[in-house]
C-alpha cells in the first residue's frame, strides 16, 4: 500500500526522537518498533541524512555514524535541534488547546479508548502549561454518527478489514454494500468515510450519519484499491467550508446520483425525472472544471453560466492539442 507523506513524516520525526533518547539501535529493532521493514528504516535514514536546517551544507544536516549504519546499527550523531523542546507563544498554545479539545470530542477518537487517552494526556499537559488562557477556550461539536457505527469503522481501518455497511443514499434508498475503507475525513461538522465500493467498483465517499449499521468482515482490504482511494483528490481541499468561497450550482441527470454521496454540498434540490441541482462552495476552480469535464454527459446546467463557458473553452483547447477541431 502506498504510504502517505504525513505518515512518513511522523515516523521520521519519531525516529530522530527515539534515537536521541535511546541511543544507537539495530535496524531490526527500529523496524519492529515502527512497524515497517528494515529496508524502509534504511531508506528513512538516507532521507534524514540529507535533511537539515537552511544552508544545507554538511554541518547543517542531520548526521549518523556511517560505519555503524554499515554494520546494521543506527547511531544518531547530530539531530540539528529537532529534539529541542518546542516553545509556543500564548496564541499558538491556545490554538493547539482548541484543536485538541475538538479532536478529543471527535467520533474517531471517542471510538478508540487508547487514542482518546493519548489525546487527553497531551491536552492535560498543554492546558497546564498554557495556564489561564486555556480556560477561555470552549469547543463543542455536534455529532450525528451512531457510536457503534463509528467503532466498527475505526476498527476496520485499524485492522485493514473490509466493512459491510447498511447505507441510506441522498435519494433515501437503503441498501447494503461491501467496502474497503481507506480513511476518515471531516468537513463542515460531518464525518465521511473514503472507501472502495465493491458494488460500484469505484471510489466512493459515505457520510457516516447515513450509515445505519456497519459490520467488520473477516476479509482483508485490497491494498492496491485502498491506495488508489487514498491518493485521489481530497474533496475537503476542493469543496470549501469557507463561507466566502464562490457558489456554483450544477444540475445533473439522475444517473449522476452517486455524486451526491461524493461531495459535501450546501444544498440539494430534487427535480423532475430524477435530476437534481447541487449547490457547492468551490475553493479550487480547476477541480470543478475537471469534475464537469469528466461528468459532461450527465451535466444539464451550470450556474453561473460563465463557468460552463470556461469549461467548454478548456475542452476545445484540449481537443485542439490533439488536432481535433
């Protein structure tokens, strides 16, 4: 399965911190501790070896004992300040307190006792260090997800197991689907599961408040399919929660109904013959253009009209590049 960049970053930072506190460690021990292969640990060391502070001359880079690495032992000799305690200003500390309180109150954390304890511990330490300023922060999240559903979803993600879900679509149709879960995300207060749907044979996004029941199956997920889901376009980065982002309303034919499950729309209006109008706030116009081009046969109308004009111009430019008029 393809590794996410943020997962590797966390491991790289953890590797430096562990070696600084523990001292030299065999590659095999590090591989077991961090849950990766010995080859991956060696690749991580090679990555860290060319990482450092601005200037990037040899004395600015994280350094290891080369002879020890050749013998299969990782010995950190210069951490370039990565292990120094982080000093936060009051505003930074309060922002982190607010983020941790929101995280602690989120369904994925509430569904995992170990994860909740970890967040609670970090929050307690940061709150104590911040002092009175932390008491001014009050975070409350509204949840609509069934706790049992969330527990099953998080268990499936942790164990890389397939899920059987009973789901209500935007058209109020109830059905069962087997899915290979990839990850959870939140947008505008709603939780979504990104997964490979085996019934649709494609990537789908399921709103968790529409999942009526979820059962973890014995079958493992297909790592290649999950990887394809995980590197796909991040809906949350393209469809904005920013109230100042421009609004676009797209009318789709009934056969595009699955898009209502993919996108966190502002408003969905049912029309005749199963068509529907979806109002979105779009932070990334290029993403919208790509969506409209890909779904062109199912698009009935676009408002404002100039968006449709821009997409048509893009299509003509693409055809011209291939010598098609």
